């Protein structure tokens, strides 16, 4: 019994999801963050964030085509996390670290929260 | 998988969707 494991498969699939997002193909939700709009795929959002998982497993909310986040959420922090979801690359900058951390807490992305805390600690 | 002989394929696994049509 042989299993041929394609080691790049997960990252190749994610790359294609990101291409679909950038070309707005089969994106099924708009996330509104302080008047800024982000198109995305519900399945990717809920696979990466416990908040989105809770929203989209709700039988009523799963049909929403637009979701408004708390007005306190920073659009730039959200953009960093959305990029991470589709690329596995978390771009942490000193100027955005607090916004990124607070948005990750809000989206319940626990591993990213831990990483932000470690990044802040390393800067002290 | 236990008892399965796993062979690693390092190359691309699927087609690449282009950035733009």
C-alpha cells in the first residue's frame, strides 16, 4: 500500500483560493469594517476564525451576504489577518501590532493572538 | 498512515489559477 503525499498540496490549494479572492470568483460575503469592504469566501473565514465559524454555522446568519464587524475593529488590522488567512503569512509591523492583536482577539484567532503577544514581548 | 509506504512528491500538486484572465 503506497500513499503518494504531495507535500505542497495544502499551500497550492491556498494559493488558488487567494487567486480566486483577488479575482472575486465565488466570493460569497462582504466584510464591512468601518466602511471598508473586504470580499472573501465564508469557508476560508470560518476555517481560520472561531468568530466566523460561530457566525456561519448559525442557520440564519450563514445566509448573510454582508457582515459588519464591531466599529472598534481597525480595517488595517483586519486586512493583515485576512491576508494571513489566504497566504499563511502574518505581516507584523510595529505600527500595526496592537491593531492586529486586538483584531485577532476579536476574531478569536488564538494562535495568532499568541504570536502577537510573543512579537510584542520580543520588542520590549 | 501506519503500515502505508508514504512516498513524498515535492512538486506542484494542482494547476495554478492565474492572477488575471
